[in-house]
C-alpha cells in the first residue's frame, strides 16, 4: 500500500491509501476511487468517520482518500459559506486530473460523507456547477462532479428538520445561502446515483433529512438506494467496536454499499 498526501490551496489536507501496482493482478492496477468526507457539524472532521471508513473501501478494492476540509473550529470562523464545497470539489478535480499517477479510473470517482460530511458529499453532486464553484476552480464542465454518492445519516435540509449547528457554521444567518444549501430543493434529473443510510432513532440529524432527499430524487428520476435502520444513534460510522458504536445489524450498511457500488461503477473483484 502507498500513502499519498496532498494539501489543497485552502490548506485542506487530502490523505490517500493506494493499492499497490502489481504484475500479478494487471486488471486491477487501475481502480475506482472513493473520497471520504467525515462529519463533525462543519466544526471539525471526525476521526471516527475517516480512517475506519477508508479501510473498509480500501479492503473493497478502491483507491481511497480522506479529506480534512475547512471547518469553523471556533464561532468566530463561521460562516464558512462555499469554502468546504470548494475543498471537496477541488479534491475531486485533483483526483481526476492526477488519475494516471494515482492509478485510478477518472470516470469512477465516488464520494462518501457522514452527517455534515454527508451534506458536503451531496453538495458535490448537486451544486457542482454552481457559479462560485466553477469560478473558483476555473472549470466549466463536469470535471469536479462525482460519479456516485454515498451518504451516512446526512444533513440535507436547512428547514424545520435541520441540524442547526451545521447550517449555522456553513451559512450563518444568510437566509439566501441557507436556501441554496437546503439540498432537497436543489435536486434535478442529471445527478449521479445515491446510496443513503440513516437510523430512525437518530436524535441529532432527524431521519427526515434522508427522506426529504429520497423524495426529491424520486421526483427527479435520479437512481438511489435507501436503507433505514430502526435502532442506533447518530455518528455510528462503521457500527463496530472500533468506533464505539457496535451494532451488527446496522453494520450491514458497509456490505450493502460495496455491493451497490460494484453494480453502479461496474467494478467487481
């Protein structure tokens, strides 16, 4: 395995785990990529949703990357506005433009996010062509758009069922920006496919966030798969002892997701 690091212009740090190139498995020297965006309310990037997640997708055969995107570590640093999305879209752009060096397929780049990181992951797919993103990155086409999206208990709405801390850190009291970042209202028909999972018992980010997104995806004929689990709190990551949230039933999301990705990206080990 090769460790890869890269710092984006904003200071956001990209850490990659690359499967080794080998003459014995030439068909797999080029692999799909997974970009992981941890949660943390846009205040920090949770370690529990970084390396433990990366190792799951690395084991599943992906070139795997974790992004420590810009966060509002103190109230004075909020609102972040477009910067986290510029970081995430910039990371996708970096992966795509360096595909040969990183031994990844530029047409099979997925993004995976949790909680606020789920909001950010969904934003990369929904707001990739927003004027601030295109202008800041100097692009006009789909170069920073992911090919598949995986969301764990995501923040989606800025409405009544929102996670207030995430939206406050992102948009402050700017109602126009809050409306833009209420992603269920930005869905359109040309989005990549989504895999979404949530627990009904989540008290921090209500399950309605995922339901609102699923409803909008249905209305716009965007392919998606949605899994709801009865029990379990927020931030359960891999649902294992390692991340302090052991739940064998809910942990099935990992295999469900990798099976879905294999079909979606046409990648079978």
